[in-house]
C-alpha cells in the first residue's frame, strides 16, 4: 500500500512562494480555476434541490395541519386532495 500524504497547509511562510509560482506561470492557475467553477456549480445544484425539497415539505406539512392527513379521494372541509403524484 502507498503512503498517505498529509495535506499541505498554506501559511505566511509559504504563501509568498506560492504567489510567486502562480504569478510566473499563470497557466498553472487554469486547472485550479476550472475546479473552483465546477465545485461552485455542484454546490449551486445541491442548494437548489435541497431548497425545493424543503419548501415542498413545509407546504405539505402546512396543508396537513389545515386539512388533516391525506386520504385519497376524500375532502376535509374546503380542501380536497386529487391526482396527487409524488415528484420524482
């Protein structure tokens, strides 16, 4: 088995050397920039999906508080549940 490397920590001592490396070879920044962009897109997608699921859950719980538990085809007061299809 291979040896596990400890992650590098950037502090004041090696920050200057890293800044010089990137300023001399700007091409080294491109893969890092692409990785940051991909990560941002993935995080945005997760926030979107989780946010929509949370809002849907809140609305369903609120409807259940007002109308009572769902029983297909039966209405409670002015609220009737019809054609409920769970989202995929």
